């Protein structure tokens, strides 16, 4: 059964797309993907059978459904439809009736992906179901903002409730160190349509940042799952994993499966947690109802991972018993080395860790072109940002 990878947010350097193409292609599965125009790392992978044009926004669901049906006609067979971002997962669940003749995907209560991806509604559901989350506030005006900052203390975390609706210039999550910084972000909410801003008390980092990725069948039974430790993130302290390790953590694995089952999600999941040493509890930070970009970390000793498990399940084949690869490591080279070079004292140890990594997001001996394309795009992006900074400096000087 072919697979169509659906991504709706433009980001040519999305390493999760490349990881999905490779893990399916290496298993002999016909892989199709919606890719940005121009030369991108995903589009150059030897494991991609065909790239398809970028589609309409999920905010125009009928147009996007028509676009996907046109792609299905070109593929010529019923295909598995796999979302790689939250907006895509929400779209599939809410428009299943318009897609089911051409595509297969896990059966899902239509409201669940939006419920868990929206950080404000996730908090409500967590409180209602006794799921531990950081102390949070959702201010509606400047007065409530100041009160929330005073109550939660600095530093704190600020998040947009619906980050998939953010403009590209905005970060979805910010580590806030001053009240003035919090006010600037709050003022920006007037020009964004990404829901309310959520303020969260910072859980001290000594317990570590953790994540869980897995695949759940129609009965919310976990058919594949793994817990990972986040060693580095971008942006630091409030971002996605750029260095991680598969770690055996039975307590967290049980907790994550319980959370998914309570909230009624099926299919692929990517959950973030932070452990609080003082209380001995894991706090749920985020619930992403789709494949996480770092999923290749959870590639077990027989070649099974969350995405291959999904394909086996949707195509009606037996799923082998999982053989975990504890200690397996993954590094996202461009972001990890950029952070390492910014701290000269730590650069040598960071380079050694990168060389020893079991999985690199971009480089692969059997598929080198995406790495080279990533390098060219990264250099172009750095050059563009440098030109913008120089332009701003000249304007300020004049």
C-alpha cells in the first residue's frame, strides 16, 4: 500500500519528512509526499517515489480535500494518508468522510486531534481527568497578564494555544525572563489568530525533559511506543529535540499510554513531559496528534518504528513484538552543531557525541543528496538573516 505524507506548514528543513520518506522507502513501500516548491532535502531523497505540489491551506478544507483526491488519482491506488503536522492531523480527522474512498488512516473521533493539539483545551481536559500539568494561566487583558506573571514567577513559559495558525515569524513557545518580554508577546496576540496565550510555571529542569512516541490502534491500544530523554533542544529550554536518546522508563511509558487512552486518541502520537524532582511527578507539556520529527530515534532492533507499525496495521498485516533499542541516540546535525559552536568550551564534546550518534537527521550513506541540499539551504538562510540584520543596523545608525 502506498503512503502519502501530508504536511501543511511550509518548512523546507523539516527533518521529520525526510525521516518518514527514508523509513518507508527502505522497507520497500511506495512513498509520495507533498513538498514545497523548489529544491528541498525531502524532494531529493532517493527513497521518494514522487513529490506532489503544495496544496491549499487546511483553513480551506474543501479545496485541500479536492487537491488530495487529485493526487490520489495520480497515485492510482488507495493509499495511507499520514499527517506530519498538527494542522494536517486535525484536517484528516475533521474531513474523514471526504477522504475515506481514496485513503486509509486510523479511525478517530473527529474532535480529538483539535482538542489535544490546542494547548488551552488540553489544559482543561488534563484538569478534568487529573493529568498532571504545570500550573497555568490564560490572561485576557494586561491586568490578568501582570497578575499571572506575579503568581507564576519568572522565568516562565509562554505558548500560543493554536501554534499551527501562527505566522512564520513567530515562535510557538518562548522562555520568558522579564515582565516586559511577556507584555511584548501578549501585545503581539492582537495581530495573530492563534488562540489565547498560555502562561505556564517553569518546572525546574533538573529532572529532565522527556518525550514519548507511539502508535495506537482503533481501540487506543499501544502497538508501538518508546520513551526518550531530550539532551538538547532548539530553541534551548523551550524547543524541539535536536539531541535525544531512547531510554527505558517504564513509569513514563505507562503514564503516556494512560494519557492517550484517557483522551481517546488513536494513531500516531508525540508527547512531551518534564519531570519534577521535588514531587516525583511527570508534567504533560504538549500532546501532538501526529508523527514527531525525531521518531527515527525509536527504530528498534528488527527495524520496526511507529510509522512502519502504522503501515502494518492499516494494511492488515501482523505486527511483530517490539525489540527496544535502549541507548540509541539521534542528532539533528545543523541545529545541534550550531548550538555547539556557540559555546566553544563545549564544542569538542558535542562533536564527539555527534560522531557517535546512531541516527543523524540528515546524513545517510544510502541517501546523501538531502544532506547536501540541507547544507545549501542552511547557508542561504544564514546569509539572508545576516543581510536583514545588517540592513536593520544601518537604519538604526542613520
